[in-house]
């Protein structure tokens, strides 16, 4: 993977500003993450603490907290569960890095680059099990069930995706099924948990779960677009990683299904190579495939915003609306 | 890893006979495992079902069920939790195989040999999350907390071990600390859960947890001995895998600490090579290091049996006593 130099400080700040209303709770989540990710064995402690630095923009904790605040009052359980979902997300990132053999994530050395794949696998397992332990401390088995079921679908989705690598005939429906499981599922779980632990009624809980799912779909499609047409400086990732793994994403599927005959054969040959980022992106632009994918992401974002119509107006609701717009417009 | 031809049918039968009293429950566990390890996606289903075949002798489910039966009555919760602990154990085996790059486990192709490391990591994660989900279905958060905490210590122990590979100065105490976390912890969790879900009093629960821990210590020391002086046909594993990874086990630590001066330097040079199984074992025999380790395993087995003294006599108690003797005498 190409190393890129700049930081994503600008992008992080934009997200931070958006979450001003829940800043105190998010700071609490950061403190808890730092406290929980420790080991009494020095050498293990170093690895585990590194896990703390690998997390992303804390979108999932924010989603859970905002869903809780938009539907009721935030409790200690919300904060604990926000820590749990971030740990699970980090665990999947750490294991993704083993799979990707990535040596840089968000400008921080990945665990496998520093300590090897063995330690990465184990750190991911540590994060998973610690998350499940914490989820069990909120008093009922409900959170554990929801989180266990969601995480299981995430793993299933990741397996589907891995097994589909190199399958250039992947259908648009199969693509949606994969990103629904690997990304949207955990987002739906976050917003559902937020509402459930605010004692929202079943209809509101379902609306928030739907919001999270649509947001997750929009987020992943936008993420896949960034891999093709993003800014390496802003994302902190090299471009064309999906292409290199011959992983079919929405713009590629659209282009393949738009082309016929010779041009289609040439395009598939380009994908088979997996290295021609500029040439591939040129074709995608020409066929309107990037715009098509942006449009679909936009539709999911609009559905997410519409899911909030049952809620009374509040700053948290406004932020959730803002978040839906942000995930498709973000640059990193 | 060397492929070996024979099956461990004899060893499995010996274990099966020992568990005659809980046969119906163990058969229930097998059925549940087969039912649970499915996916509605065909390609994922194939991987997940393969996970079922990779499990061991079902010692952990048996331990949980026997502890339950020796302290009260078996319930549906016991069966569910027996499935949970076997899934967690299988998850650690699948991830161990990624770490070991082992291509044969119990004469069955490992997942990574068949589908690659990526799929192995994800299958392990699937097994972990499914286990935690199932643990949450028994009604209270207690099982999730206990299992999450134990699994977390298992991961910590495995990390400690991985980070200690190549450290030929590992102390005997550090060795015990590692195997306590990576192996004895989950055994203690099994027997504790068995007793807890039979509504045993706190003292009995603690005694059973101690039994499981001592049993696990005995089991792991015996397992490490089999890697040096076992029978490849009976274990289904090639010898000297720990040596090859320069992983210090009890006989090696004893020999190192017994030798001085030149012979010690020569022995460390032998360990540094990691390939001279016969020469290493000859030295261990000469120094009584294999016998020393066998003696320590025996002591843990005796402590385990003594932990049962608070229980009324019953066939389940007798089997637990028998099990303690078995784990140190087993050949595979």
C-alpha cells in the first residue's frame, strides 16, 4: 500500500464539530476506551493500547449516542454501548488489515506491520471478546443478543465479500447484500441500541434501526467511490485497493452492465489486471458510472433522513440529518 | 506441517466411553452445533459447516455438562452454553491455524489450507460472535459476562505466548501464567458455568471453577509434552511444532534451568535452531525433564480431583475424577 503523508485532521475536525451536542459523552467514550484497552502484562499492554489509536472517526459511537439523545435521555448504558460498538468496529479494522496486508491505516502503523499477523489476529479477538464482556455489564442480555447477531452478520458479509473476490460477474443485488451485511448492519445496530436504551417505543426503535441501515449503505457506497476517485491525502489510503483485489464495487458493476460486446470485453480485461486505476476511472467517468453510484448513495442518505420524520425536532435529530448528508459528501 | 495418516478414532472412542452418562446431552450439543453453523449464503455455508468438523474431542462441552450434573440438574441452558464453549474453542483453533500456518488439524484440511487465511480469520470471528449471541439467549447477562471475561483472558494469554516466541529465557512462572490464561481459563469457565446454571452454592461454584483451572493446567502441560514425545499417529499432529516456533514449554525450561556452563550453551544453541527434535528429546530424557513435566501435570490433576471433595458421590463426579487422570495419561 502506498504511504501518504498528510493527516486527515481537517476531516476529523469537520466530524468533531458536527458532534458538538454530544461532545461530553464522546469524551467519556474516549476515556473509557483508553481505560478498557489495557493489560497487566507490559508487552500485551503495548499492543492493546495501540488498538486505541487505530479507530476511525468514532462515527458509530456518535450514531448510537445521537439516536439515544434524539429519542430520549442518555444513560451510562449508552456510553458503555458506544464503547462496545467502537471496539467491535476496531476489531474488524484490525482483522481487515490482516486480510488486506495493509501497513498503514489512518497514517498510523497497522498492528500487523508492527507486530506481525499473529498478534493482529489476537488483538482483534481481544477487542471482540472485551466488547462482548462490556456489553454484558449493562444489566440485561438484550444488548449482547443484538450485538452478537449483528456482528455475526458482519462476519458473514465479510466472508461473502472475500469469497466473491475475483468474481467479475457479481450482480448489483449481491453487492447490496454484501454491504448491507458488512457495513449497514452494525450501523443499524448502533442506532437501534441508542433508541432502545432510551426506552423509545417499538415503532421509533424500528425507524432508528432503518435510519442506521440506510446511513450505512450510503456510507459504504461513498467509501467504495473514494477508493476509485478519492484524494489519497484526505483519505489516508492509497487508491485502487478494491481494484487490486478484483473486488466489484457499484461503479464497476454499473460500467460492466452498461457496456456490450468489444468494449465490455476490454473493460473486463482491464478489471482482470486490477492495476490500471487511471484508465479504469476514465472509463467510469465516461459512462457516468461514478455519478450513478453517487446518485444511489444519495438516495440511501435521503431515505435515512426520511426515517427520522417520526421524531420531534431536536438538535440531535438535526445532527442525524446532517450526518446523512455528510457521509455522501465527505472527502475522507 | 507433516501430514500423518492414521485417525485418532481410538482416542476419540476412549473419550466417548468416558462420557457415557452425558451421552444424550452431548448428542444434543452435536445437533445444535450442526444447526447453528449454517449460513443462508451457499458459499459462506460451506465454510461455516467446515468449522463444525474442526472441533476436538468435545472436552469443554463435556466438562460443562458434567460439572452441571455433578452439582444439580442439567437444563436447556447447560446445553446451549456447552455449544457456546465449543464454538469459542473452535474459533481459537481456527485462528491458531492461521497463526501456525498449519494445513492439517485432526486429519481434516484446515480452513486456511482450503480457503486461505482471510476466510479463516473471518470464520473464527463468525464463531466468536455466534457464540456470544447464543450465550445471550439463556436469559441473563451472567453467562455473557463470564464467557466474555474468560475469552478475553484467553486472547491475552495467546498474545503473551506469541510475543514470547523466541524468548529462550522465559521463566517457569511466566510459562504457568501463559497456560493459565490461554488454556486453564476457558476450562475454569466451563466448569464454573456448569455449576452456576445448576444453582449450586457459591462455595461449590468456586470449587468447580478451581477443578476446571487445575484440569486445564494439567491438560496443557500434557499437550506440550505430546508435542515433544508424543505419537504422530495418535495425535494427528507432527512433532516439534513448539520447537520450530522456539516456544518454551515446561520440559525445555526445566532442562535449561538444570544445565550450567557449556552444556547449557549447547542446549540453547539447539533450541535456537529449533529443528533438532530427536537430539532435543534425548537431552530432555537424560536430564529427567520429561518426567519433571509429567510430575507437574500429575500434581495439577491431583489438585483437580481434590477440588471435587465437597461434592456428594455420583457418576458425574466419578467421571470428572476419571477425566483428571485421563488428561495426563492420554496419547492423543
